[in-house]
């Protein structure tokens, strides 16, 4: 920012040093991803830690319990802190809230609970799904405009700082909601993107921008063109603001007959597909041999010089371990993925860290490696009660947890903690 006094005000209100975010060099070259000139293989976790207080929101999302209790929005409304599913906001609440909000910042205690667990699993990257673009930094800069009367936006820097402390990279979600895309004036939408890029675009934890998830790109060429326009803006603005290249991707639905066209038309740096729900392997995802009109990603990656990231891989898990038909399903999928590293595959993302009982589909309520149970503080406060700031308890699901941490296939360790380059018999290139 040009005004030094404003810069000091921003950093004071955000509670950070101006030197906390140090950029790193990210490159995509020869179907590989590099961080500081070393090949980087993504072992990601889909992280969307919905607190149990989410279940106590009313239909208007004006209420909630625990960390989903009410919080003042950037526009001066009191709504559940979880109304927008942004669980990565580390901002404080208004000074005169009663009772007082969380001491450290809004969701900080959740990350501090979860990061050691994911580190134990061997995760090196976090994939986020939503971060509100009305940032704290932007609300300071835009006081008096867009209905903003006091600096109450979301602050994602504490999350990014803690991720960096744990050695995690972050796939950060730029606002890509379909309704907003279709109904927001272009300049306002670009401002949303600028807000997010201004906030975290130079952070050392940032690995990639994810711009939208599972939009109907297979049937809507106009939507592809719209995404391409904004992705060009994202690249150009990131470079002009931070003199830094950050890869841009968009996670697509696993529709094999759409891949040849999307590889040719979707202007991403890395092609991401949520194709990890095919069973114990990826079937013909690499060869295309069983699908008419699909060339396979081994061919498409080489043809268009775009590496492939498996943006979700998982299983519709049930509560009882006896319901798992195949004990090491994850390890078999991971083996198939690792076997295609030298054909353009740069990693995968397990879906997901925690169960989400708020989801409508029962099959999607229990897909996590942990589930949350209500915690009770020493004073008897439940973690799902209004204005309670003790996080829910994360309970490891031993069966799937051990698969990710140390599971094997035919005696060979195919898991997040095993070095991928050791498995394929070469070192990370420089």
C-alpha cells in the first residue's frame, strides 16, 4: 500500500508483522511442480473442519453453537460465524462483544487441534474449499464503501502463518461460487479476487490457487470462457502485485468424455479432477482405453503440457470398521497414483479430514479420518453450546488413519509418510 500510516494500521489490526510472509518460487515445468527448484509431490488433505455447533444454526444462519456462535460480519450483521463455511478466519471479534469471543482469534484453536494430527499422517498440503473474499485487510482499505462501516472482514493470515510453521503448503480457494460468477458485475468480482490475492498472494505457505470446484464445465462452454477470463486476471494481478507466479487450477467433475475438450480449452496451469472415487484404482484415467472419446491423461498431459492433480480421492465410508470391504483401499489407490508420477501426476488429495454430519447425504457424513465429538470444559461447558470456545474433540478412526499413516500394499509402504521418489526409484529433480 502507498500510504505508510495505513500500512501500519493494517498490520496492527491484523496482528502480524509486515515481514511474516516470505514468498517462495513456484514453477510448473515438464509436467512437474517445483517449490524452490525442488520437485514437489502433493500429499494433500481436504480440510473443512465444520464444528458441531454448525448443527445448531437456524435456517437463516443467525444462530449457532460453539465456534459457530454469532459473529459480526463485515457488513455489520450478527450471523453464525459458520454461515459462509469459512473456517480459516483468525480475526478477533468486536471489542465490546459480550460474552467475549475466542481469545486467540476465531477458529485458531481448531487448527491447533488438527495440524499435529495431519502432520502425523504425513500430509504436506492442505486443500481448502472456501475463504470469504471480504477480507480484514480489504475492509480497512474500503471503509465507507460497499456498506463497510468498520474493519470486520476475515483474516486468513493467522491460518497461513500456522500452516507455514507446520511445514504445510496451502491450495487456496479463490472465490468461484457459480451464483456469484453469474450475477456479480465484473469489476466487483475482480475486487473480490484482488482482496484475496492482496491478503495471501505473497505468503510462503501458498502453493496454488483453486478457482471453482465441480462447476458444470462439461456442458457450458460459456462458463469455461468466463473462468478463463478470470484466470488470466488472477495470473496477471498476482504477478503485478507480488511479482510471483502461482499456478491456477479449477477442480472438475470426473466426466471422462469431457477431458479431451477441457484439456484443450480450460486455461489452467495444472489440471485438477475429483476422480478419486473409482474404486481401488483409477481404471482407465491414464490410458483412456475403456472410454470412447477419452485419450487418457498420459497422452493429454504430454499433448497440452499440463500436469494432473487428483483433487479428491476417497470412499463413502461407514461408521463401523466391519463395513470396509477392502482394508487397504486407500493404499491401493495411492499406489496407482504414485505409479503415474512420471506421466504427469503431481499428487492427490484425500477427502477428507473430518466427518461432516451437517451434510445431507448420509454416505458423505462419515468420510473423514477423524470424527468430532462434543468436548466438555472443566467448568462443564459443552463445545456445541452458544458462546463456548472449547473446540470439539477429534477422535482418530484407527482403521483409515493407520492406512494413510503407514499402510502397505503387498508389503510395500504406499502411504502419505513414505517418500514418493523412493517408491519410484529416483530422487526429486532440481
